[in-house]
C-alpha cells in the first residue's frame, strides 16, 4: 500500500474510536392532517380551519356556502363528527355520517 493510503486508513480507524454522539434521524414528517366534522343547525364546518364544508365529503377540499371556493379547503380528512348546536342530536349525527365516530361520546 502507498504511504497516503496507509495514513488515510489510520485516520479513519482513529476517528472511529472517538466518542461521537450518534447521528440523529431527521424528525419524521407529521402525519396526515385530520379534523372533526362540525355540524350546526344550518351549516357544517371543518374542525381544523373552521371554514364551511359539505357533510358528505371525506376530506375538506372545497369551501361550500354562498360563495363556493373549489380547492379552498385545508385538506384535512374527517375522522369524527360533533355537533355545534343543541338542536343537532346524536341520532341526527349518526344518520348524517354513520361511518364517522361521534366525538366526546
């Protein structure tokens, strides 16, 4: 072996014995954005961004209402449903979205 190669190998071996803290992995990317589907007397809203949404959708992709905004939603996936009004009963929520569990019940 050449002199420079021997020096390099010795340096690598020396560095391998130093007390270095282990490299830390980068923070994992946060999981999927989720939200509660909030149902009121006259409208439903996304629990993440509080903007209007349709009751029957799985994700908040569009803003519904008098002035619709396609693509204006926050993208959260609805994982549960809750009422924002005493007039909206648990039974009504279950009829609207039987696929979503009730929040706080």
